[in-house]
């Protein structure tokens, strides 16, 4: 449905170097700034910086973790966490996912709707259905 605000949550703590996670040098902090610039003209989008979306890969044997995570949410729509993004090169993926999210009134993305499905699909960490109003 047009007119519904879309909240875009960007993890500010992510980094591929575990020593930088949750510091001022974290890639996530740069990603927040990059996403804000990327989406500043989108009137139906609010970019929100958050501490953690739980989308990082767990480091193995001290190896670098995955980077970076972003979430999409809107009233009455499915919500998503999209992860393993690179701040320096994956802005186009954020825009493409946002385009797909807007296409569906219920927010349920079909990556097959994009010619980039093979590239976008592996970034989808989780999808959460909207809450039912009749449940308690």
C-alpha cells in the first residue's frame, strides 16, 4: 500500500575485523552514513541506526565475520534482515531490495522479481511475517 512508512534499520556495530566490532571504526558506522545518503531523497523511508540485528556470521578461529546487516520493516508487511553487505559496494543492493519491498503490498519479497535474484537471495537472512491483529 502506498503511503506506508518503511523503516530501514542499519547495524552500526558490524565489521569484518572482530577487533573493530562496536567501535567508532566499525564498517557498520560507515554503512549507516552511506545508507542515509543513499536514501535521503526517499520520502517514505526512515533510516535508523541500531546496535545489532543479529545478522553477522560467527567468526571461526578468529577469522573475520560477515558485514553488514540491514533490516526492512513497515506496518502490515513482512520484515526482513538482509546481511553480509559491503559498505563500499553494495548500495545498489539496498536500492534493489527497497524497490522489491515497495512492489508488494504485504512486503513479501520474491527475489525472482529481480534480474539480480542470484545476487540478492544469499543476503536474505530472515523474513518475519506481520503480526496478526486478532491474535493475543
